[in-house]
């Protein structure tokens, strides 16, 4: 399903709505260029999962962890050369820790993601530089 977001607030609201529907162990793969709203979406996702605290991009730390009703593990794979490096940070343990994994720059590690990964693609809309198309695949009825 494709959604149209007119603002950062709408992008966060969409993330929150999705977060309320996800089960522990879900892996979300984000795709989209810089500045497309992935971190804003993740802020809303964290709220929907019941996580508190400030959500920031894990660009330099690779993964940020947020506690909540369902924990959120927010990965940024931009600095990783390939999926082999992902396993060096213990990736295989995260999906089984009872949380949701949100993976930015997922195309760098696509071969390491599970078959039931939920794909979230972000794109700029031609009508306005501030508008985003957000496509969610892999969640029934969303």
C-alpha cells in the first residue's frame, strides 16, 4: 500500500500507526535516499511500540535500542560494507530478542534479512519537495 505524507508530522503518524500493529520479531527494511523521512517514521514507530526517549539516527553507532511495550532496535547500515559486517555486530540475535528491528539502508544487507521482512520504501513526490510517498509491503491490511 502506498501512502502520501505531506509533512514530517504525517510521516511520524504513519510510523506510529504501523508500530501499533507490529508483533515482536518483526523486521522492517527501509529504503530511500537521505532526507526522505526514515528517522521521522522511526520516531512514530517507536511511539506506536510504546517506546519512550529521544529517537535519533544511529549513523555512527550502527544500532540504537529503545525500551517499550515492544523494544525497538533501530539499525543504520550506511557505514557497513556488506551483510558479513552485519553478522559481526550480532545481527542474528536481534530478531529473537522480543523487539522490532528497523533497518535503514537495508539494500546493503538485503541478503541477510528474513523472508518475512516488511518493506518500507520512501520516495520524494514530484508535487512538492516536502511530500513523500511511503510504500509499506508485508503487513496485511496496512
